[in-house]
C-alpha cells in the first residue's frame, strides 16, 4: 500500500520485534502463529512475513477513521476516507481487504488473516 512506505515505523523496531519472536520460538522453520494488534499500515506484518516463511499472521485492527482527533493515524485515515467518499465501515472493509490482498500478493500465499470490524 502506498501509505505503508510513507508511514513506516523504524526498521529497528521491526527487527526488535522479529528478534523477540526468534528468541522465543522453538523452531522458526515450523508453523508459527502471530497476532499483531494495531497493524495500521501493515509495515510490521510485511516485515515479519518476509522473515518467517512458515508464519500465519493475524492482523487485528478496526481500521477506523477519526476515532481520536489527536491521533495522527486516525487523522490520516479520516483524510483518506474523506478523499474517497467512504464512511467508517466502508473504509474499514476496503483497508483490510487491500492490505490482505497486497500482503498475500507479496508473499505468495494467504498467510495474512485480516478482518475488518
């Protein structure tokens, strides 16, 4: 997604999360389930799916626009919804579907399970 590249968190953060998982998983070549709460633009999801070929990642995020006017992500989502003429539910469904499609296409199989609320 276009916004993922523009809003990516620090690559060091992504690597820190990966290292945390790697130290605790008995065998990274075995199937592994990961739940990411608050996936936003999907940067961490993408990073982990690249490095963990057997992982199934469950991205949990309501993808709501305007839920908190002081939050930059909520503000960005509200701007996107407004630009596209979508209400909160429509944006949530579109965002989750787009992220699932994008990450599935990048990683060759359906290893991302993304459900809008």
